[in-house]
C-alpha cells in the first residue's frame, strides 16, 4: 500500500480542517479537525479538538487536546490536558496536567504530575503519578507503580484543602507497588508499601508488605 503524501500544516489563530495525513502539525491558537488526524509530529500551543482518531508519533502540548476517538503515538509530553473518548496507547507519557481516557490507557513509561481519570485499565511498566487533583482508574497494572501526592500540594494547602486529592481504583496489581493517599478494593503485588492515608480492602503480597500507621488495611493475605 502506497504511503500517502504528507504535507506540513501550520495554524495561527482559529481555524477548522477536514483532517488527514500530515508531516508536522504546528498549532498556535485554536483548531478543530472534522476527521482523523495522522501526523509525524504535533506541536500545540492552545487548543485542538479532533472529531476522530489521533495518530502522532511525537506530541508536545501546551494547552488542551481533545480527541473524540482513540489516541496512538510514541511520545507525549507537555503541560495541559489530554482527553480521549477512546483508548490511549502511547509508549512514553510525561505530562503535567490532566490525562483523561474513556477506555484503556497503555504506556511503557507514564509520569503524570496532576490528575488522571481512566475509565478502563491504566497499564504501564513504569508508572508514577504525583497528584494535585482527584484521580481514578478502574484498574491499574504494571511492573513498578508509585502513586503519591505532588509536592505542589504543600503550596496548594495554603489556598485550598487537599483532602479530596485521592487516587481511587478497584484493583492495583504489579511487582513493586508504593501507594499514598489511595483507596482501592484489592492491591496485589510482590513487594507492597501502603503509605500515608490509604484505605485498602485487601492486600495480597508475595514477598514483603509495609503499612504506614495512618493507613487502613482490612485484609492482609500472604500468597
């Protein structure tokens, strides 16, 4: 199958596009695509809405990117909000802000400072979330999982309460798991640390379990 011709697209200001295949997409302002977007690079400063799927190997955003379909790529980084009404599959994600997905979210490496809301499975070999907003995932899976509040929270306490900044999940499963400010039904892993202000129904562990004095664990099961 012949590879489609890819031309660059540069947007300054506010515009609407039909979507399509592009080389590099550079947006400064606001842009709405009325179809799928497939590009090599996406550079965004502002806001983009895509009424379809987004495939972009390399994404850097400052602002808001909202996708009606699925999101696929190799790299996503920046500051702002990434929203997908479908599945997210990006090899490396490093985002300060918010990541939302109505389906599963898969990455080899995922580092979020801010908040996540994943209606399906959040899966990553190396997963680190530093929250300064309430977060949720139906299930979490990975090799190394670390969830905590961001140090930014120390400053935010001067302005508002951080009481609601909790990570909620039904199941969290991995090899090494370290949780703080987390509520979950089941946590299952090799080595598990249940840290500050966690509420866990059942922890299943194989090697080692550590529980902070402020945490609540109702059931502990050595596998």
